[in-house]
C-alpha cells in the first residue's frame, strides 16, 4: 500500500480560511491524502479576528503555527513580514517534509509560502491564480503563478491568463473557488439564525436589523496606503449620513491598515456612529448568512465580487482594489467620495438582490482540488508558451 501524499496547506489571514475551507475538509477526508495544516501571520492575531480559533473549532488539527507579522502596518513592515515568513516556513517545511504545499490567492504573506516551497523543491499548488486586481495583490498573485507547479483557478478567463503566462496547460485546472462551496452549502438554510451581537460581541450599539441593514468591509489599498485614512473617512461619513443599521468589519493587516483603523476609532470617538456596530471576524458560514440577508455590502473586499455575486447580494465597490477583476452584475463602482457612495448605496437598496452569478464556480471546488492533489503527477517540468 502506497503512502499517503502529505498536503501542507498554509493559511495566513482570515479570508484565506474561507477561500480554502472546503478543500481542507476534502483533503482531510480523502483516503490517499494526509492534511498538514499550517496557520501563520495575521490568522493568529487577536486584533484581526484570531481566525485560528474558528479553524480549531471546525475540527482541524493544526500541524504548525508561524508568528511572523511585524508591527507597523506599512510597506517596510509588509516586506519584513514576508522575509520572516520565508525563514520560519522553510524550517517548518524541513521538519514536516510535505509532498505538496498549497498557497491561497494573493496576499503578501503568501509570497513567503511560495518562495520557501519553490526553493526547497517542494511542488507548489496555487489556488486562485490568473486573476486581475488593482493593487500589489496582482503582482503577488502572478509571481506565485510563476513559482507554482499546479494551478487551481476559479474561472475560465483566469485559466486562459495563467496559460498565456507560460504555464503548462496540463497543470492548470479549472476548479472554481472553494469559497463558493461554502456559499452553496449556506444557501440550503440561509435565514439569519443567530444574533450577531450576542454571538460575536463586537463594539457599538445593539442595532435593530430586522428591517434591513448594511455590511461594510473596506481594506487599505497597498499602493495608496498613505491615503487610507482619507479613504475610510469618506465611507464613514456616508454611512453616518444614511443612518441605516450597519455592521462594519475590521480591515486586513495591509500597509495602511493603521490609517484605516485610526480613522474608524477617531470617528467612533468624536462623531455620531450610533447606527454602526463593529466586528473583527465571524465564522465563514455565519458571515455569508449575514451578507445574504443584508441590503448591501459596501467597501472593497473581494467577497463582494465573488461570494456576493453568487448570492446575488448588491455591492457598492469603492476605489481601485478590485479593478479588472471579473464580476457579475451585482456591483456598482464608486470613487472615494461620500456623495457617490451614498447615491450608489441608495441605488442598490432600491434595486434589491440580483440573480445568482456563477463566474467563480458552482460549489464543488474543494472536492475537485483534493482529488487533483491525490492523482496529478508531481513534477517540476514546465512547458513554456511565450
């Protein structure tokens, strides 16, 4: 009987967990695979929602933890965090000897995973390559594509783009996005069956959300990090003027997050934020239920382009962070201007929910990824198509 393939999945941030959760389950349940789960970077930190707690609660055994986030939330800190990640992950990979390393999407911390695996001759599988966005995430994603040996892409356009980058078509697989799997499962019972204020606490007034509510998730844009406070203040002003019940989620640990956080704290201290309640994080399924039952999502998170399109949730997408990304009809784009944001929100509330969009998959990605990891030949040979 042949030994199981050891599949090391590295999760570095709270969105990475929802992006790969169903694949983790499928890998764990596959008879020919052994899951090695590594949690690193901001996924371990309380100020960003301690995603590791939800991972453990879901029954996953964690093989290793890597604390590598350097405080500062600026460009230098991001670069150094990546460097520390390379050092720590290389040691961990040497100890656990995986057959394949899996890295997710495009966050700067994922570069550590990709570089460590590539330089240690460990086959690297990349989930969600080939997509286009409007900031440094795109550079990171495409760089990881060139370091990766297996590509699990979410859309036909992404697959075409990865192949045009010179990757072997036989190693580029259209799987869909695992986050859509979670959305599909949630849709079996999508009513809001929990009280977010009781279950997740947060900060702010207890709001009446029975007649509709907004959700905000806005991150700093790395290439515009010096303007992050101004960007968030425009959204805060818009939400305050609308006076609608709003559930607001804390930003990611990107360069500029300090400015975003200071803007939120100052607004909460000196202006009227009585219609807003702030949260750090939620379990993936609960978060999607919250989105499904909301009137609109506002901000610049990719969840508005991916999961919300599948769920038909109206989205107001602010700024450049998602420029170029494939999308459904559910998103309206605005600049960082209070007036534009207000009008777009009103338009989306009036429109109501959209028809579901399956650009990023139909809900079977996790099983497809696990089966491919169990059966695809593990080689480093690349056929170039320049």
